[in-house]
C-alpha cells in the first residue's frame, strides 16, 4: 500500500534468497510508526525463518520521519504522519533479539 509496488514483498524476499547465496549481507529495515505488527514483525520473522543467521545482519532503522506526500496530505497518511515512538523501536529490537537475529552491531 505505501510503496505502490505490486508484489513488493514477494519480489524482495525472492531477491534476498538469491543474494544470500553469493555472500554475507546487511538488510536494512525502516521501522514505520503504527506498522510493528503488520510489517516489522512479519519481515523480521521471514528473515529469521528463511535466511542463514550467520550470513545476515539486520539494520533496524529508527530514523523514519514524515516527508513529501505525508506532509502535503497528512490526513491521507495518518498512520505514518509521525516519527516512530521509543516503545515501537524497543519492540522491534526485542522481537529481533527473540528471533535470534543479529542486529545490534549495525542498528
């Protein structure tokens, strides 16, 4: 919905499976406000279940801020019209830790 790209998750996950065969990688995940349950947790779970933990670092990024279309039409994008809260970032970190994802060196 936010990216406007058809089959975004399917394409990205397919490409990650291909890329990890060629070496270690850092995956960057931008935490969005109000999107922990629907986006961050499923993405982290997919990474933990589908990619080798010894080849992948996950950069859990907290620097999202509303820009561009969100600033122009905040009523259209109310769920992302603010920065992520501390508790949202903490929840993302805790979940990654629970899954055994290596994120601390790069987050």
